[in-house]
């Protein structure tokens, strides 16, 4: 099947027309090589809205100085790994920012992502629903909605095609977990339509184990259900009222993790490295041990040793004789000679003194250990 917005060259003729009922494109192939008629519904050119307003409380003290979306995982900021999932023909990504909005805006301007990005900030915290309303005024119909702290492997182009095909108001990415209590949970019928959605239920009250994975496609009309300039939870206060308009589930079969806590952050980094999304995985030149290790711009680790799953942030230094494994070293960190760091997340400009050992630590900016 052609990708979203793509015209595949074949030895038979195709055409694209506009379906005025839904604004979608219909790609009609008169026949395939076996003579079978085919019609594919494709979404129109789409925009994406990403929610980037959270405080990152579970990652404190790191997030006192850096928003969680800019914490590097497998060699690039978390935000950019989420952006990587969007199809190439997305016209624009709007970041609905709140906490440390100026820092995020400055970063994406200095490091332009693959897709066009702009930020829309909120003066006061508005929640997921209020943030959508505040930043979503120029959204396409339909549009992608993404959380900014979810690491996953998901085919968003296929999600958009399914959305157009079923004709409902929304399509939500769902992932099956053992314990759904920290998440929104959906119950589906045999046609994948969501019948019930409960935000953060007790285990006995959970209607299934299929959780909101933080990826969705919505028709623009859902924004009309959100009052302006009002703090509101989309999941608790808006979504239940949309179910009568037909919201469908899209089951994610790849990997998924919520990178909102230190333990999950490191687990998300392992998922990215194992998926080849953290570079080639080889040890940096002049180092010893076992990769994968990602050295970012200006980082130096000559003579250091590594265990697997390490990011060494911009300008960070790991001295000869030091050892680091399963850790994230943010910008300007210095691990001195004969020091070791394991299972830790070190904020900007942390210094680990010679001979010292850190295990399972989360340290904020400028700490000496």
C-alpha cells in the first residue's frame, strides 16, 4: 500500500480525487496485476499537535533546570525521538508548551528538527485539554495529537489511514500493559470502537489492560468541545463526551514506554538503542568495554570504559580510567579519572570526583559527587 500522501509507480494507472464528505483523498487503482480493483482512502495533508507543557515532577531535580523533553536519550533529546515517528509529509508540528517554554523554543530554533516546528506557549497551566485549545487553532482536519514523553515504535501513517477509513471523530493509539492504573484505559468492541474510557482507574475497575499510549488522530471538531482559556483535562473532561461520535482504538504492537521517571527514562533509552535509534551502537574511538554508547557533539571519552546503553551529552567529559554504564550524562558533565557511574541520570554540569562511585543516582545541575 502506498505511504501516506505517496503515489507509488506501478505498471497500471492510478488517480487521486477528493472525497468532499471527509476532505480525504481517494486513491483509486483500476486494477492490480491480478485484476483486483482497489481503493485506498488517504488522509489530507496533516499537521501535528504535541503536548509539551508538563513540569516533569518525577524527574526532579533534573527538571528544575531542564524540561524533560530536552533530556537526551540514545544521543538526542526525547522530544526529537517523538518527532521522528511522524510521517515525512506532515506539514507542521505545533508544540503546546508551558513549563520552560522559552528554553524549548530556543532549542528547536537552534536545532531545527526534520519537520517544520513552531511553539505556542500558555501563560498559566491549562492541562491537556486547555493546552490543545490554546495551541490548536490552525490544526488540519484531521490532525495528529502526541504526548512528548512517550518512547514507542508505532506506524502513525497507518493510524491516519485507519482513521479516515472508519470515519469516526478520533483514533487513539493503545498499548497493552500488565498494570493500567497510572494510565487512561479503554474498552473496545469487536470493531475496535472504544466503548468506555476511564482515566487512572483502580485495578479492579479497569475495563481492560489497553491504555492510552499518547498518540492519536482527531478530527478538528474535537477542539470545539473545549472552552477557551480554561484549564481542563482532555482525558477526564472531554474524551468521555466524544465516545458517542465514534472513537476507535489502534493497537500498538511495537514497543512502548512512558519516559517520565528515572527508571523508565533509562529503560526507554535501552529500547531506542536496541531498535537502532541511537546510532550504530559501536564503542567510540579510543574507548573500551561494550556499547552501545552515543557521544553527542563536543563530548570526549578517550581512554574511558563503558558498559552498554550510555549517552554522553554535549561537551561532557569522561576521563581516562573512568567507567560509565546504563546512564545518561547531560551537557557539561565531568566524570573524573577512576570514577564510575552506573544506572544514573546526571544533570548538566555535574562533576563526579576522581575515584568516586555512583549507582542509581539522579543528580540536578551543578552537583558535585
